[in-house]
C-alpha cells in the first residue's frame, strides 16, 4: 500500500449561495501524477486553493502531507510547492534573484541555493539568461522557470494550476518532462489542465462537473468505462451536462 | 531572521529598478522644497489700489502718496467716479477702492472731521481684512502727521501713553519660509512613506505574486517587516535629503538636536508606514489604494496645521486633529528646528506617535490575511 | 453610435463596480467642503497667552480684564522668569507672553508713559503678527478710553465696506478652489490611471483591434468620469448653497457650462498623460505632482499669486485650474456675466483644443 499524501472528505466551499466545490472526496498517493480536470468554473481552482491553505473550507475535512487544512496551514505550506494560473515570479527581478529569493524564503542554506540554482539553470538550459529580468523572457521559459522554483525546496507535493496555458507544443512537452523528472524524485504532482493529451500523461485523473467529482480513475479505465478511445470523448460526455460555465 | 534578509534584498532590488520610485524619492523632495515655500506665502503685499479722488487737493495727494510709498499697495488705476472704478474690482484689477470726497481738505479744517470711503474686495477674507487694516493704520499715521503740521494743541501731549515693545523670539525677522520649510518636509516624509508602502503591497496583489508568497511558510510578521524596513530606510533618506535642501537653499539649520529629530521621525515613520500597510490590506487595485490614500492624506495635511493654525479650529476639528499623526510631526519639526526643543519638550508627542505606530501596525497585521 | 454606447456602458460598469473608489469619489467633495467651510480658518484665535503681571495694580488689572475678554486668547496668569518663559515656549505651551512691569499704574499716572512688553513665538510669523496686533489694539483702545475726556481735532475717519463677502467668510475663497481641485482629481487622475491600467493588463490591445475606432475607445473611457464630475459639481453647489449659505450670484447655467468645459479640459489632460505613460505608478505620479500640486498652489485659492516670484507667476498661467478658478469666482460670487469671463473661457477652450490635438497625434504614432 502506497502512502497517501492528500486525503479529502466531503470538502466544500461556499461563496454566499454559490457552492464552488461541493463535497469532494478523494485520495492522492505519493509520487503520483494526479490530473484534476473540469470545465472552466467547475471548481478546480477553488479546491486547489483550499488544499494549499490559501482558502478556508466551508465544511468537510482534508489532510495534505498529513496536516489538517483548517489548523495546520503553515505546516502544509512548508511541504508543498504551488504554481498559480497567473504567472507569479517577480518580473522586475532577474532569474537568479528570483531563485535566490524563493530559496531563501523556504529556508534553504546559501550553499544549497547556489548549487540548486546552478543545476536548475543547467537543467533548463538557461545559463545565459540567468542575469536577465524575468519580465523579458518568453512565456514558455517563464513557466518552466516558475515550475522549477516551485519544486526548488523539494516539497512533498506540488500544485500546478493550468501550468501550460498559452504555451507552444514543444515547450509543453519539455514542461511535462520536468514534471516526470520531479515525480521520479518522489514529488507528488497535483495538476489541473484543459489539454486532454496532458490528461493522458497522468497516472490518475478526476473530472469535476459543477463543483462535484463525477469520475476518478486511470485514463485507461475511464476510456473503457465511457466506451471511447480518447479522453476528449470522456470529458465531453461528462462535461456537456454541466449547468455552469464561464 | 535570515528570511527577512532575503525579503530585504528583494525589496531593495525592486525599488532600485523602479524609475518612478527613484524619481519620487529624489526629485520630488527637492522640487517641492524649492517651489512650495516660495509659493506658499501668506504675507499680504502688492494690494491693487484704485483711487477715486474727488478733491484733488494737496492733502489728498499727500495721503495717496503716503499709501503707495508704504510698499503694501500698488496703484493700478485712477477713476473719476466710484461707478467707473467698480469694473476694475470686478476684473480683479483692483482689490481696494479708496474714495476721497469732494472738498475733503476744506471740510476737514472747517468741521474737524471728514470721512474717506474704502471698498474692499472681500472674497479672500484674510487679504481683505489685512489690506483694510494696513490702510487704516496708514491713514491714522497720516492723521497724526497733519495734526502735528497744522496745529499742535498743548493739551494733547498731556495724555498718557502706553508704550508697547514687542519682541519676536525664535524667528525675529518673521521669515515665513523658515516656518513653512519644516512643515513641508513633514508632509513630504509622510506622503512618500505612506504612498509607497500602500502601493507596493497592492501591486503584489494586483500582479499576483502575493499569492505565491502566501503559499510559502513565510511568517506574516516577517513579510510585513520585510516591507516596512525598506520604506523606513527610504523615508529617512528623503528626510535627510530634505534637511540638506533646507540648509542649502534656505540656510535653515535646526536649532535643536538632530538626534531628537531623527528619533522622532524614526518612530513617526513606523506609524505612517503602518497606515500605508493598513490601507493596502483593504484594497485590491493600485488605483483604489492611491485614491484612498490620497483621501486621507488630504485630510491629514489640511488639518495638520501646515497652513492654518490648529488652535483656531472649532472643538470638533481639534478633536479630529488629535487623531492626525501628521499634526504631531509638523509641530515637532517646527519645535525642534526653530525653537530648539529637546526630547523632554516633545515627550508627549513622541508617546502619542509611538501609540499610533503600535495600533496601526497591529491592526494591519491582524487584517493581513494569508487565507481568504 | 450604438457601439459607442456599448463601450460607455462597459466603462460605467467598471467605475460603478469599484465601490470603495466610488465612495471616495463622492465623499471627497463633501469632506473638502466641510473641512474648508468649518474647520480651517487663517484667523488666529484661542491662542494660549501667558500674562506676567509684575504690577498687579489698578491699571494692569483693567487691561488684563480687557485682554481676557477677547476670544482671541486663552489667558494663563503666572509669574515666570525669562528662562522659564523660554522653556514654556519650547514646549509649545504658549504662543505669546505679555509682561507688565512693576509700577505700571504709577508710571502711567505720574510720568504719563508706561511700558508693556510683548514676546511672541515667531516660529509661526503669521500668528505672531496677528497676536501682536490684537494686543496692541486692545491696549490702544484702553489708552483711548483714558483720553476719552479730551476731544481730538482733525479726525480722518475711513469708512470701510467689504464687497461680495461682508462677513469675511473663508468659504467664499475656498469653494471655487475646492471645485477646481476635485474636478482636477477626478478627471485627470482617474482617467489617466484607468486607461493606463488597461494598457498594463493588456485589455487595451483587445479593444484596439476591435473594428471600433480607437479614438472612440479612448473617448468612451472619458464619458463616465464626465458624468461623475458633473454629479460632483452638483454636490458642491448644493452644499455651498444649503450648508455654507453661499448662493450662486450669477447665472447657474453659465456656471455649469463653464464647469463642463473645464471637465473636458481635465479629461483631455488625463488622456494625454495616459498616452504618454505606460505604468499606473508613473501616471499617478505625474497626475499628483504635475496637476494636483499646481492646482493647490497656482490657482490662487490658497496663496495669493501676486506674492510669488515672477517665474512662478508666469508658470501659474499654464495651469488650467487657475482660469477655472477665476471663472467660478466671477460667476458664482461676483455674479458677473459671460462678457466678464470670455477671455478665461477662450484660454481654457484653447488649452483643451491643444491637448486634444497633441493627444490625437501621439495616439496615431503609437498605433502605427
């Protein structure tokens, strides 16, 4: 039996009358790449923000890396990495300065920061961009850098919120290589996406519709259950019944 | 502790990369200190005078000459009648119309009493009041002169006289700039500290980087300290720059101890930065933050006693100004720079401002949420 | 036209959604009117005055009673050495000290001459001068009452009339200034920042590639602020009539028309700033430094322009608020007609046209 790193039970978030996330229950195992799918407005980002300790749940329970999302948000934060939908490194700092800053915040030692930033730059092939302002980099590079910074402190889990939106196919492939490498190192990946080919890369996926999880399994099992050959069709069959979308 | 160093490093790099901020902390104090004291001058002089002289006698001519040579008035027109002089007042070419009645000289001798008619444009109450008072005292002087010239009744000298000697301490030349410059410097330090802090944090909110910070284990008070310290340093830089400008341009050297000034400004900046911080926790966009900040700054500055004395305000306004941190700095700046007040003299001010610092920062920390 | 209205509606939605800013937009003029109308006065009163009465005789007592009766002072009697006095000044406890020498009455009666010494805290020169004047005139009055029995020959009596503002109220001067200030703030700063914001977030590009004329995109951003500003003008006028008892002496329609012209000038200025800048912070900085400060300084409502050094007087001419301030003063307070303000109107219109043309030019270059 593999270790469980995320465990939720009827996790719910209400904004007034609106129930953004409606009693979702699931588990994520260590080292797994867990895909979190759903149409726009299905409640993915809200769920993710609750798991990261950015947003307080209305009801239900959840543990992340063994810590409670109500009371132990600070411990959770020490054990996770997060990459938001919006690009969120400092555009007016250079690549190296960003790495140094986030490394420092997570309490890495100076020596650690130095070796890690060197290996990170080598891995991304960005040695010559090290001293450039992040704001001047193309989007694809920014996203790869953003991911690398999110896993810089070796978190147990990294949350990725639509990390490849607007990125070209080649860069997307490179991005997923980074994800695989991180998963290989034992980092659990929790990722939301709209790209169905990316869904195929995941070990397991869940599909959210109108705030509820409608399906959760491996891509292959889901395709069998819905009797299709592509994830596109699975998603389409589930999501077309959705009442809310942006 | 180490995390704070990383935060500081980041903030300073960002500040030095931002041209707008650099301009704000370097050019703004210099320009404002150069222009404001020159422009902000309440002294009333150059009052435009229009004369309607129906008498055309030596007496009336002498009076008019005396008025003009006083230096307060500028003769901008002569009109044959009040009716024709009035349009000059409508178009602001005359602030004051002096009308000398016909046979003024003759009747003064015959009846021992004559009237002069003065019309004052009173839209600006202060100016009207002072202008009228100046004219009155010149006329009184003139009156005394002609009494001496024309007939000197001996009984007049027997009247008792109270001789008033007045001395103006701390600013014997009554130099208005010496009074304004410390006040303006106080405003500058406040504006820069408050605006920069508020805008900085809201910008992180707007751009989204604050979210990234919020998922890190960074402690709340570390984050806030990391924001406060750089702007505290900048505030002190601006203050020092301002003192240098005051010395270089106006020759103002604080009479009191510089250490007293820096101690007070150091505590005061904490209060102002706390206020900026507090505003930023309520706002989502820079536009909002700037506007709210501007709103409060305007009230603080207008009611801080920079231009008009707080003592003269009605009770309710005095009460408000007790909650206005700016009023304490303005008054302490003037006390230390002009009067040489020491730490003991400003202890009450210091205590109150320290209280502000604690309350505002405490409130801001409570209000700054890492979760929604 | 229909498209234009669609855009205007979108802009209104933006403006109306931001409740906090909206509250301040409408609260600003109200608070300013209240502060200027009731809290601020350049008149000096309630000043703490120390009286050192070393004489304590009939004459000094009589004079003291007169001084204490004045609303200008809050009198505190005690005997202090000059050194103690200086300490009291340094702590800011007193603004003025009046010292009566011993034998005050005797000197007055027997030598026909007595001395009073006044010491002021001249770190605030205006207060010092005013306080000295107040005391001097009280003493002169007292002296005159001693001389009452004697008749004075050859009296010249100036008879002063205060025109436009017989009670010498500060609001007459401040209301036109507040109008200029608020309109400047709302129109220039808000328009500039909101356009630059769209540039910063990238939504401007989306609007510019739409089939709609780019110039109209920009204009549609100005419309909500035009209407908000007119509401503010209304608020200020209503408050000044009903709260401050300051009626509009001239033609109301003329005043509104001139205000609209000034609003348009400000909006064009805001648009021009937004075209020239690319970050919100810079736009704010320019609006704040370049517009608000000059309005406070150079429109003439806080400080008389004729007292400034000549270069500053010349600069004051390029500040639009100065001309608007003159117009409001003429129409609202003096009750003059258009013939008295055509020159100012023409200058404002010229400035607007100039700003509009260079904005248009710069805007085209940006698109090309």
